[in-house]
C-alpha cells in the first residue's frame, strides 16, 4: 500500500476533532460548573466600587489592614469609626421588646402601660436605626460580662429613674435583681444586686445634681439651688461607684432661687421675690459643670477610674398645656423631617453636649476616666407615641370617656422607646472595652 499523503492525513485529523469536540465540551461542562460552584472566581470590582464615593460612610480607616475575614469581632469594633447614634430613624420591628409589663417586677406603676390597659400596642414594635451603623438588640449577658463586679449608679430626676427601671427589666430577662436597699419618700434611693455577676445598680434622686431644697407644703413654694455645691447624697458615694449615668432637665423649669458662693445669684419665675430674673439655662449649665468637676476631681485621686454618661434632655409631647388636660394621643413615631429639635429642647441639649465636651478635655490628664454624652434628644422627640398618656393610671376609661383625664407625656412606657437609651449605653461600653484591651 502506498503512503497516505500529508494533506489527506491532516484532513482526517480535523474531521475527527470536529466529531469529538461536542463530546469533549459535554464532558467538561459539568466539571466547570462544579468548580465554579464550590470555588467561585474573585471577580474584579467595578471602577465605582474601587473609588471612594462622596456619600459613602467609610467605617475602617487603615488601608493596610488585613482582609475582613482575618478580623476578630473585637478587632472589627476597634477599627470602626465610632457610631453617631444621634441621627437616624425609627423603623418597624416585628420582634418587639425583650420584656413586658407582667414579666418585669420593677416597673414604676405609672409607666406600666400594658397592665394599665393601653389598647394600642403598636408603639412596642419600633427600633432606632442610626444613619451610619446598626444598633444591636440589647444583650443582657453582654452587659453582665462587661460590668461584672461593678457598681452602676443612675443619678438625677425621674428620667434617671425611668432609664434605670428600663435597664433592670432588660437585665431581669437573664438574671433576677435583688432589692437590697431602699429609703426616702417614694423610694427615691434604691439599690439592687445581681448575685450572678456581683453587679450593683443604684438610683439616687438628685433632680439638680447640685445641692438643692425642693419646694414643699411646709417650706418654700419654690426650689432653692446651690449651683457650686455638689449634692453629697450621691457625691459622697463616688468612691464606690464604677459607672454613673446623670440625667436632669425638667426640674429646672420650675420656679427657683439660685445661690452661688453663699449669695443669691438670681431666680427663675419668682415675681413675688426681690431677686433678679436670670432664667434657668445658665444655672443648668453651672449645675452640670459642678457635677462633672466633682466626679473628675474625686475619681482622679482614688485611682479606680469611672465611666460617666450624661443623658441629654428628653422632650415632652403635650398637645395643649400639661396642667390643662394636655395629652399625647399619637400612636406612631414622627417620620424623618416631620419634627425638628428646636427651641428649648435644642438649647438644653446643647448645654449638656457642650459641658460634657469641656469635661472630656479636663479628664484627659487622668487615666481611667471615660466620659460620653448619651444624646437621646432627637430619637426621643420622634416618639410622641411612647408615653403613658392617660394610662399612667389603671384603665382610665373603664367607666366611659371622661372630660378631663390627666396625662403623662414626659415619662416613657416600659417597655418603650427608653429601652433604646440603654442599648446605646451598652454599645458604647462594649467599644470602650475593646479599645481598652487593644491599648494594653
């Protein structure tokens, strides 16, 4: 037989390849799908993903940091820009609160809206969504772990007490608080102990933070404040306190005479007295300054340090005069832009923030002092639906609609929006803890 020509052999090879090619592709296709499904290729980012966007919030600041997968949760928190919880909106949350009026035994009766018969429960299903980050649901076990063997004190007016009772209710879902001390009218000084983690939680009634004499039936018909003297009812216990939450505001609206350096400084709404009317803004500023100064000076010398929160002013929502059948009938939060922080609310908020910032500067020279404003003014202003209203009393309409029913549009239902205040406190403490560990 003669040899096959080269052209004929090449033609035969191409024909064979064409015939086998479909079968080769069919065989490779499942392998390719399997490879891509379990080991996907890292697609390159688009140009828009690689370049910084002017409206994007960049949470990490180090360009040389390892990839996110190599971060622990604590390292991620430490590398994040601290979240500004002031700005955000209320979004619907079908999970609801951690507790209710029947599962928590420490709620002041006037704020127990559920057991007092409030029929609309929609106010329970909202959560605060900050603009720049997420605010995790309150975890009582995280709180216990971070504050084991600590003494936490809430100092101030009835809003401090309201916030305290919110915290106790959330913590009680994991461990029961034992009441170990109470005294004063309306039990204004109380202390609980969580034996599971040796945590003490106290409340000190001090509506001005400084020394004061409250108006009474047997005494003056106005309050008397000594703006340069701290209230020793709580000040004398500072050496035993590891974290303090200060809260004042509403009591400064009442008629009062002010003293400084042993002399009358002026007064607020005292037409029957021969004193100069000076309003209350500067006095409130002096009171905060005096309180923070006392904390820094006393805790900087005992070497134990302290965490300090100053809660900003919480607006009321009376529609009409509070003492003339004013009410707060709304059942939903305000939407963004519907209500602005302005007027007295804005002024009192600014005083708290400015004085805390000044105190931070003074505290920098000492170790172990951590100070922060708990800025709740806006998020509280946007919740006109969260007050007890007429349900400060049990079943106020059981006998029909009455012409005049007293409403509480200042304090907050428990559970309610005030639980968010303690969510933010926990997140700040958690970040402090992580940063402190990293610095060591």
